[in-house]
C-alpha cells in the first residue's frame, strides 16, 4: 500500500536543482522546478544516467548523458515517445517534501 515518506527539507533544494533520495530501496530524484516539487525515478530509460544531474527548464529535465528530455509533471518523454520515467506524488508539509512510494 502506498504511503508518504518524508523526503527532504525544501529549503535545501534551490529552484532548478534536485536532491537524490533513497526510499524503500528506490533511488528517487526530487526536483525543485521554479518552486514546484516533483519526484521521479532517478534513472534515464535510455542508458541509466542519473537524472538529478540534468538541467531543468519549464518543468522538463534533460538527461545529462544523451540529452533525452522528460516532463516532470507526467514522466512522458518529450522527444522519444513512448519512453518515460516513473513519477511519484509529492506533498509539501511544514517545509518538508513528502514522497508517496509503494
């Protein structure tokens, strides 16, 4: 059953950056995209590069390995459909990002 797990203090993740979280055996990238927080599986489906090191612009992360792009809101690939990444729900509670994981 999915439940929310406390992930990170949002003050420690400036806009345009990410933090890697390890929750229940999963590596999750928590992004701050202009004040909105998104959590995704921290692995590009193309070659497995860590997405937390990718550039974020307009809610889209660009993989640092080969430039594939993913919409952080949906996980959909912008330029290589039907590839995509797993998204996790995020709630902000009292300055902390909580991530819903199975």
